[in-house]
């Protein structure tokens, strides 16, 4: 079925421009520029930007190319009324217009020229995988992540986060080519080579594109600072960034290519790694002509996909999923990427397995973040001495730093945390230190504080497996039970057994001597296990 934008000319292939002329002229809100009242032009300033969607009234807007003149941009209005193409939209006493054909910003965006039949999301996902693998060689699980990210880029407003893709690999591994492919496939792809460009914030804010940054140089401190700003406010909706006194919304899916993944674990954990390596396989060139052909082939179908499945994807996102064991951040990413697959069992299962692999890798990176190091240490302190019935009651900030640094040294890591850094990290986690007499500042491990530490651990994805010694991981026995670990589901699949208090028993002197030789494990002296958790 071809797109029909309210035009009476149903017998011919209906394209956006025919609908625009037919509908917009009769619609009070959608006034084409040629028919715009001069008074309106005089009194209401025009803004070159895509009007924001209005979910309350059910009115949504897509930016598209004018199919009769691809150098011009138009707006496709949809949702609570038949789809129509207009050249202006008035909203909140503001008139939104597309940029002029001479505008650089519009020419950089990948856009649909109309609406074409899209097919089921799972089928489209397979087609995206085929299109990408024709040009670049990517591991199958990472290829599926790329395809899911392409689909998700068309539904950013249905998710609670917009995932990032980190495309890494040496020179000649096809990173730029993959970014170009994403440009052809993603919603409003915007490929840039310089993240420092001042106008970038304006373009991103105006058009909500899928930002694709090529060859990001992490060693460049200016680029790094810009990237941090982009990332901090760009992955969660409703958190604008302030730059030069102005608010910019830069929420949306993004992809970055660089030689290596970011050394900052916090940045890396916001996204998924697509690692590429040079290949001897011959692949077709992806020049401008081929890119435009792919844009034409996919964009109009993807646009139809958004219109047709928007409500279903939003509903799917809210459905419970089996994401047990994933970190909280990866759970959000998994929901955002899986929702557009609309419950396709095979694809969803493969995607979650691929994300689980990524999460395990990310947890190794995360383990060197100050917050993670500090909370891991506090979780150890919460459970220290429980078996002997003598839990720790106070810990000093300096003691935490010293314990963390010993562990880092043992692991062969070259980073260290000062007591001051530990203090700042505790503060950032909402854990207030207090004076513990003349010996220094620290924490009193009260029941309330232990509860808070367990809460934070659950948020950071730290469980009893994280703090368990190697013997516990081998035997599956984690120690005595902790009600808080059980409450926050932090047992990590280990067994916890309550132990009986040792009963003093009188034995013959010869027997006692024998016992001291044999029993080197104090747990054996404390009697048999009583109860399994
Ligand atoms: Zn616990």
C-alpha cells in the first residue's frame, strides 16, 4: 500500500508533495509557505527546526524530503488525524519551518521521501543485517546489536534511554563505512567528523538526529570535554544541556568511531562496543551514490515502521522481560533495543544473549570506577565477621582507601585512591561520614547504613559474587545468610548457610590435641550447617 496524504489523486502513486498541496492549503495549522499570511510572517518569528511531538494531543511530526524536489525539506504530520505533509507547523505560538535548500544542516541529514510498505519489524531487521554485512564484516552478535540500534533509532521517544554504539578498531577496519551505513538506515542520520563544531548543539537540538561521530579522538582534551557534555545529557530524555546560556536537548541514539573504546568506564558503560578488525574480504565501495540509494531504499520504509508500530513499541517497552543478571543500565538498554522487535522470540533471545556478553565485559571495566571500588569495599565490610558473630561497627575513610589500594595492588592495577577521593566518592553516593573520635572520619555501620549500602550495591550491579573469595566461587558456598542480600537479590546464585554457635565440649586431652591438628577450618568447629537459604 502506497502512502496517501489526503490527496484526491488516488489513482497515481501518491507522494508527500501531492498531499502537502492538497491538504495544507485547507488546514488552518498547516500553512504552506506560498500561502502563508503576511501578517503571520510579520508577527510570529519562524524557527528552522522540527516541531516537538505532542504526545498529549497525539500529534507527531517527521522531517522528510520533498519527493519532487529532494533539496527541500517538509514536515509529515501524523497521529491523531490522516497523515499529511505541510511546509509549516504552528505550535506554542511559534511557527516551525524547514531550513532553506541552501542550508548546510538539512543537507547533512538522512531523510525519507515519503512512506513505503515496511513489513514486520523482524523481517526488516534481517534486511538491515543483510545490507550492513554486504559492506562491512561485523561479528554476528554485534551485527544484531547494530540492526536493533537502527530500529531503536526510529523510536527514541518510546524508551527510557537512548543507547550509544562505540565502533572501535584499527585504521582500515571499516569503522567509517559502518557509520555511513548507519547514516543511511537510522532516523535523521547526521554524520560529523568534528564533535567540537559549535553549531552541532544547535543542529542536534533542532532536528533530534541520530548523531554519528567519526574518528573521535579521546586523547584530545577539548573533544573529550565536549563528548562528556554530549553524553551526560544525551542518553536520557528530558535532561537538557546548557551551553553559552542556552538550553539544548541532545537526547537520541548516537554512534562514535574511534581507535579504542573510551578509557572512562562511565562513558563505556553507557553504550555497546562494536569491535571491528581489518579483513581480507573484498566488499563493495560505499560512495555517495551508493549511500543515497540505500537512503532511498530504507528511509521511507523505516518511517512507515515508526508510524505503524509506534504505539505497539511503546507498549512493548513497558512489558516485563527476562533480564535477570543484567546490570541496571544494561537492562534499560536491552528494553530500548528489544522493544522494536515486538516480542519476536528468536531475535529477542539472541539480542539479550549478545547484550549479556557485553554486560560481562563492561562489568570488568566498571570495576575500576571509584564508586564501584568504594561500594565493593563497603559490601565486604557489611559481611565481615558475621560468621564469628562479631560484625564490624565502624570503618575509617582512610581504612577504606587502604583496603581498596591493597586489592588494586594485588590485582596488578596501577591506579590508587586517596582517602580524600574516597571521602568525595562516599559523599557523591549519599553516604555521610562523621567524626569517629580523635582517630578520624568514617562511617558507623548501623542497620540503616547497611540497608543503604545494599541499595546502592543493587543499583551498581554489585552482588555477593563480586566480593566472594575464589574458594566461595568454586564451591558455591557464600557464607552465613544476610537478610539484606536476600531482600535486594544480591546473593549472586551462591548458597548461604546459617551456622550453629559452637558448644563447648569436654574431650580427653589426647583427643583435643588430635582435633587441633585435623581441623584447620574454623567453620568445622562451629557445628553442622543448620539451614539453607
Ligand atoms: Zn548482605
